C-alpha cells in the first residue's frame, strides 16, 4: 500500500510538470494610444471633382481677304505672337488706288453738273414767275437737279467703297494671339468669298480648359453658378506644377450618351 501510494503521487507530479511545460506565456498588454477630443461642429467642406480636360483657345480667327488681288508681302513670321491690328499681309493696291481716282473724278464731274443745274432752277423760277417759260420747263429743270443730286450720293458711296477696298489691301490681325502656318505664299492670287484662309490665329492668353464631369455633380455646380469657383489644372506628366483658374462656363444640358455635363475654366 505504501508503495502504491508513492507510485500514484509520482505519476501526479509528472503530469503536472508536463502540463506546465506545454503552456504559452501570456502576451504583453497593448500600449496606450493617445486620443484627442474636440467639440463637434458643423461646417462646409470643399467638394473636389476630378476630371480630364482639354485646352482650347478662347478665340480663333481664320484670316481671309475681303478683295481679289495678288499677295505681295507677308509681314510676320509663322508661329510668332501677333497683336490686334498688326499688319499681316499686303496685297497689290494699285487697282484699288485707280478705282478710287475714278470715283473721285466722277464726283467732281457730277458736282459741276449739279451746281449748273441749281443755277438753271433759279433762273427758270424767275422766268416762270414772269411767265416767260412754261411750268413744265421749270419742272424739268428741277428734275434734272434732283437726278444730279442723287448721282452725287452715288459717287460718294463709290468713293467710300473704293477707300474701303484700298484699306482691305492691307490685311491686319483681327485678334491678338499666336499665328499658325502661312497658307498662301507671296505672289499668289488671293480670292475673296471662297473660304481661302491665309493664316489661323489662336488667342492663348488667357486660355480655356474644357472638361466633362459626371451629371451627378450638375446640381451642386449649378447652385454655385455666379460665384467664384476655383479650378486647378496640372499637365499630363507633370503633376507637381498646378495652374489655378476659375470656372466660366456651365453647359445647360447633360450629354445623354456619356451622362456628363461640360464645364470650362479660364486660365
């Protein structure tokens, strides 16, 4: 019995030792995380909308001639900046100078005839009052003077047109911007009214960027219409440089095919 008791106690102690060796150590408690408390408040937060835009000029002018003439000189360099009113092309002005001289000569001739007709009316009026001539002769003199007065107005209009054509022989830039390629070289015949473009000028300062945004933002943007909405643009491949502009255009309809609305910003 004693031996039996000793064996039983030894077995119990051995099992307890094995159990203690298999148990894992408890993990350390997590470190305390600092927490800052703040009062809850209501405020507006910015709504950022990202989109892909395309640069376009504010104005584009296709320079064409108003008269038919030979192109004599090109007074600018392709690709350079030009300013409004700058001389771009010079046409052969000799035909227009000749037309102006003819119109001025016709006016001088008709002025002399009209003055003579006015004197006839005065003389005929005196003679008609004394019944030396008939009333029909007086009426005829007045009609001749009236016709010559109308011819004077026509001559003045012809002079104005001749002067205008002479001005058109010098073609100036209608807007400021950057000129493109010269599409007609010196020595060629320039035609008017046939869609013959001499050069295209794009105004690039300031410039527009158009970009579509999802239609879900349409109401949010429209509610801010008339206010200053800031737009930032970055070039493809250079996201570090951002240009800041302002929204200047919101389309009045949603594109049903893309479910987007078109916006434009000026930079």
